[in-house]
């Protein structure tokens, strides 16, 4: 069996690096080209988009095979994407 040895001590990297890549955050004034918001339900997502008429809405979906799809919200069947959180009957107010 092969043995793996690791060097103890600080990383030789010259700057702080991480293996995680985070998406950009939405600025409070909503001036960014892309606004990242949490998906609740398709109906709630569409209600949000009504308040942003100059923008197109999309839902980012990960498949079980770790493939990413960007689906247009306007033509999306509500049954195609499950709600991300439990919502009371009548939706989120």
C-alpha cells in the first residue's frame, strides 16, 4: 500500500486561495447585470420578476449527474422544479 505524506506548515501559496468558488452577491440597489436570488416556488419567483419588468428570470438547476441547466422562468412548468422550502398553503406572503 502506498503511503501519502503531507508537509506540515503553511501553504506555499503566495496569496489566500480556496477551493470554493462562490457566485457574486446582489448589490442592495439591484444594479448588477445578474441578480442572484433564492428560488422558493415558480409562482413566487414569477411574482418577484413582476417587480423587475426589464429583466428576464431563470432558474439554475443541478442534475443528479452534477450538470447545470439554466431554465427560462417564463416558460417553466411549475411541476418541473420542486419548491426549495416548505411554504404554507397560499404561498409565502
